[in-house]
C-alpha cells in the first residue's frame, strides 16, 4: 500500500510568516501585516468587509445578548485601554481572516483586563454560541492554545451606534458580534473554527465530516462521480461569487427530494454551534441567494486521512454561501456567508 504523503499546515507554523487573507482575497505576510497596525493603517472612506451587501432583516441586533455584553465591556474601558483595543469600524484589521493569528498582542488573560472585563468577554462568547457550541469551542481553545486567556480581541467602532463589531481571534478560531452593523453579512463577516488534533476520532468537529459524508453516501454512482473531485482548493478561497459565480461539485438542485432533505438537515448540524439569531440570518441570506437549490457540494479525493473513503475535505458553496472544511491533517474551517449583489 502506498504511504500517504505527510501533510503540512503552514498556517499553524508559528515560526514562519503565516499568510493572512483579507475579504477581497489579497494576501500579505504576517510581518508586513503586523507592521500596519499603527494609526496610519485605518482605512479611509467607505471600505467594507464585503462589497455590495444588501440588507437582511433576520439578524442579531444591538440589543442581542452578546452585543449588550459588548457595550457593557466597552463602557468599562479606561482611556488607556480604549487606545489599545478599540479601532475605527472601517479599520483594515476587520477585513482579515486566518486560522492562526491574533488581532491584538494583548491576551485576554493578561492583567490588562480586569476580572469584570474578562467575565464580560466570556459572556460575549456564550452569547454568540449555542450551549453545545460554547462547550465545544471552550474545549477547542483549551486544547489548541491553553484556553480563552491566550486569545485576543478588539472592538471596532462604538457599541451602541449602528457601526460596531467585537472580534476574537487566536489559534483555529475567529468569532464576531456586530449587531448587524454589516447588514447582509452573517456572523458579521467571515469566521473560522478548527481543532489541532489530527486523529479524526478525537477531533471536536469530526462529527461534521461524518454528517456531510452521509450526503455523499446517499448519492447514486453518477452523482458521486460529479461530487468527488481530484484536487481540493486552498482553504482560504472563500470570497463570495454572487449569482454569476461558478461552483465546484454537485448541484443540490439536481438531487431528489429526500436527498435535499438530508442536505437541509446537514446544514442544521453545521450551524448548531452558533446562536439562533445568526442561524436565522444565515437561512435568510441563503433564501435570498437562491435557497438550497443554489448550493453545490464537493468532496476531494486527495484528502482521505484513513483511506476509508470518508472524505476529510469538503465544501458547500453557492452565490451567497461558502463553507470550506479542511480536515486533513486537522480541522480548519472557513465560513463566509453574505448577500452579494
């Protein structure tokens, strides 16, 4: 039997300049990127995380639980703290996404934050996740970095106004809470989750791969041939294409009714780690972008960790929806869902 080639994860190699992707697909080195954090890095004009977004009404608001905690946290900041972790809403840092970077060099567990502020940060994370999601992501942060204390956060804009966003980043995780300040962008913009454990049976998100592969098992031979592709795309290729886009894999529109029901239930499983308000916004965006029939599903034969034909890299994509899951050698998942004109 041929030995499976060793997989390398450059984004998890903290000794090198990991690439950082902005929402428009541009890449810069970590060294070059971090050199822009000063005041001159603020983006002038109306730079947006995702261009051409339209408004979707089913979404979190400034009065949602997480956003209320963001406002409470912001109100506790001293002038010195605000100068360090508060940035303009249109700052370019809000447009960056990567599976392993810190949006601030100030750790949440440091003495920079009071115990009250640390408790509020925990409340924000609880507010943007489901009960299972909070438990799962807490375990992920503990396993991958030593816990939430090792992660960092920033507040963009001014909570309580119509333009603000709280963002947490660190190894294998990006979370956002924006009260719909970026209307039509689910979760406030692209997000990331993952887990560094390479044994699929012990990875916190392998259940998602098993669920998505249930759809593959339900395909007939012709459908499976269309869905299974040879070469997986780069994990961070998640820019929204809109209705004129070209998408890999098998069109959900070509599935039978029972197969479509399985796809719908699979989406519910994937979204299950997030709060109901974000899930509702995702479904509203998906509907506006053409519904379930607008999606394509693809699986990649170059990534099969155990040689068991349970495909460890898969992608669900449509005009307003990208969910790229790379389970080889361990999980990195990039999600970008928004209404693009």
